[in-house]
């Protein structure tokens, strides 16, 4: 891993925040409470919208912390509003920005023991490449899909953000 992965997480979380802002604009235009998105799901056994955002942030923090041999920061947030959720995304971005100059040269020897793994752990390579990156994009895509399904005017440019075209 190198700083490019952390920078990519930052870019995509910034795009996520942009999508959340557009959701707020959509709710205002349609005259409903933006916090109605919180419980939205594609199907009943799927985690709700708010949890999709939180897991996206968790995956980015876990990958970067593990790769930089740091403790995974626990933000301790329990977002109740869209503003709270956006603040959580902003805190995650700030954490990732603080790690851009970290030493990632030994990332493979990192260790991540998620609370849901029953005491098992994964090495840094597994954490970054088999968990953090795919999990991040899975939950990011779910947020995008839920907002699109709800009628928020989003497109691929909102998801991808600005591209470095030359």
C-alpha cells in the first residue's frame, strides 16, 4: 500500500459527502425530512442507509490505520441526522488526511482484528486488498444506489468526482 490508496479513499469520501449534500437538496425541494433516508434499504435483510455510510468510513479508516501500523480510531459517533452523518464522513476524511505522510512501507505486516471476527485477525495485505478496498466500494455503491432509487439527481460524475484529464 502507498499513500495513493489513502488519497483515493479521501477523494471518494469527498464525493460521498457531495452525494449526501445533493440528498439534502433533494429532500428540501420535495419537502420531506432528509433524515428519512437513514432507514432506507434495497431489501429487508440489508443494513440501512446510515449504516452503509458508517461502514464505508470504517473500512477506509481500518485499511489506512492497519497499513500505517496505527490504532484504528474509534470516532464514537452515533449519527442521528444527515448533518451528523456528514460530520462523521468529514472526521474520517480528516483522519485519512493526517495519514497521507505515514510510513506504509511495512503495511503487509500490519494486523487488524475486527470486532466481528470472533478474535481472529488479518494481516495488512489481507486487510487492505481483501477487506478495506472491496468493502469500502461495496458500501459506497450501496449508498449511491439507495440515493438514486430515492430519486436524488445523481450521475456517474457525482460518484467519480473530478478526473485528472490531460
